[in-house]
C-alpha cells in the first residue's frame, strides 16, 4: 500500500464509509502485483455516478454516461468509474450500451486481458483475481478474459493491445489469444488509425520493439496498417526492426529507422499522415528517411555536406545521426567507425553555424534590390540562389561587403 497516494486512499475510504464496494482496478493493480510503480490509479465502485458526485466536494463529470467521474482530492485527479458491463458491440470498437453493475466480477469480466482484470482493495488488502491474472503475470503471458475470438470480435483494438502489452512487458501471447488474431482481422480493420498509431508507437518505443513488430507481422495485423513493412522480404524486415530497436526512444527516430531502407521519403510522409501522426512528425520522418543513408556521404567534401544539412535543417541533425548509426550498426557493424568520423564532421560543420537559408545571408532582399538597382522581380530570386550557393561553398564569404562585390560581378556576367 506504500505505493498508493494518500488522496487515492482517501477517496476509497470515503466511498467505503458510505457503504459502497470500492477497488483499485486495471493497470495499477497489474503494476503493483509486478512490483512496479503504477503511473496512474483507477478506482472502480458500486456507487452510481450521481452518488460519487455527491460524496465529494470537487468533481469533474468526465464521462458520466460511461460512469466516470474525476474526483479532485487534495489537488490530485482520481478517476472513479462505476462497475459496469457492456452491451453488444456493433462497430468493432464501442459497445452499443453500458449497464451499471453491483458486482466487481461483472466489471472485471468485460476487461481485455487477465493481467488487466484484477481488482485490489487496499483497506482490507483484498485482491480479486477471478481469471488467473497473477498466474499469467508470473508466467509472462497475455491471455484474453474469456474467449479470445469473441473478445477480439467485439473490439478490434484488443489484438493490437495484446501485442503492445507483450512487447512492453516482455511477455508472450497465450496460444489461443494469438491464434484468434488472424480470424478477427476484419474487425481490426475498422479501428480508427489514430488508435492504431498510439498502440504502434508504444510497441515501437518498447525495449522489445523487434519482438513486437515481428509479432505484428506474423499475426497479420501489420499488413492492415503498414503493408510497406509487412510485405518487405524477411531479411529487409528483420534489419529494419533491428535498426528501430537499436535507436534511441524517440518516435521520429524509431519510425525513420524502421522505414529508411524500405520506402522513399514520399512514401514515408504518406505513412506518417496515414497513421495520423502530426504533420510535423510526418515531415521529420520523411526528411530523416531521405537522408538516412549517410554512408553514401563519407567521401563528400564540406560544401556537399553543408548542402545536405541545408535540406535537412540543423535541428534534425542529432536525430539523423541516431537513425544512421542504428541502421549501420544493424546492417554493417564493420562500417560504424567510418560513419562516426562522418558524424563528427557533420557536427563540427553544424557547430560553426553556417548560413544555410536565405534569411541568414548577410544581404537582405532589400540590400540585393538596392545593389542591383531593381525593384521586386524574378532576378532577386535568382540572385539570392546565386549568393546562397556561394556561401554554401564557403561560409566565409557571408559578409555584406564580399556578397555585394560578388553580386555585382554576377550581375555584370548575367546581364550580358
Ligand atoms: P497503461 O499502462 O498502458 O495505461 P492500462 O492497463 O492502464 O495500461 P489503459 O488503456 O489505461 O491500460 O486501460 C485501463 C484498463 O481498462 C485496462 O487495464 C483494462 O482493464 C481496461 N481496458 C482498456 N482498454 C480496453 C479494451 N479495449 N477492452 C477491454 N478492456 C480495456
Ligand atoms: Mg492506464
């Protein structure tokens, strides 16, 4: 009980005082049994939502129709949900109705996996575990509550959650749970892609990303939302997974490491948008994929590297190095030191803060027009590109005086 914050215990004690059944449920119970510190505490009770609202001074009606009330206790937000069961699932994602229940076991039986279907009452230190959650935790298996086939047919997200929990916890899927996935893919196809992405990200960011991605591929789930990876040949897919798991735990980096050798930048961006990543994330993944093959640049001189940095953007360089390092470690470990020398050169070039875009030129658009004696016209764009090209070759040229001279020379040459 030492793990449970005082406000949570106070909420539980208050509901008990009023004669209601009350338990901690879900992920926090799983984590306490595993002796891991839970990240949040969910409370379930036989009290109806109105009764919960009346029992506390400060409450937020978060999801009253589903029975959830947020109690604000000593500044902490505690979610309290009335025991419930669910009606038939019609859309492969949400039950058509929910009914409030008096019995905790009814509530636990609607939950997805045995390890997530335990309840704990800290007042009498009572663990309610009707489906063998403790045994499965010890055996490191993810097992559906009841018939896997039925549970996956109700809610298409569950198979993906099963894989995610397996990857995050380092567990395996119990065989009936695993075997039910291919037959229920039709329901999985109806799941909103942002929900799919959330689970994919958790899987990909886990310490067993390779295992999780392989399981997604083997069960047929991956083909539904990432056919580019699912249909890659076995060796290419293995290298992509290894690169992803070998890279730092940063979404853009892991996505780019996974995709870099399987798709081009356009497809990478399309995948990012398809999976409803924010536009900026999709753009970053696309840029990282475009430039990931840094081994092709080991012989480049500084101007070529600067041009590459200009396209990439300096801010993404640390991520690009992460992606390139993970790829090369997976594909050609003997080339890592050669690449490290290139990374050092790129970092040194970046540290020198060279001008990489027109706004960093020592001459403004106004200066250029004045020097050329023209107003706004296409020639200003051409002149800017010429100057940009000069300073990418040699950043030392980026002073107003030098650029003015070069601009006049250029103008004299092109005007003829
Ligand atoms: P996490 O550490 O990822 O938060 P969690 O177990 O708390 O893990 P949540 O998604 O927060 O997972 O869900 C809380 C609880 O609600 C789960 O433990 C499970 O009992 C139940 N649950 C969540 N999603 C589903 C679902 N799709 N089907 C059935 N039960 C679910
Ligand atoms: Mg949770």
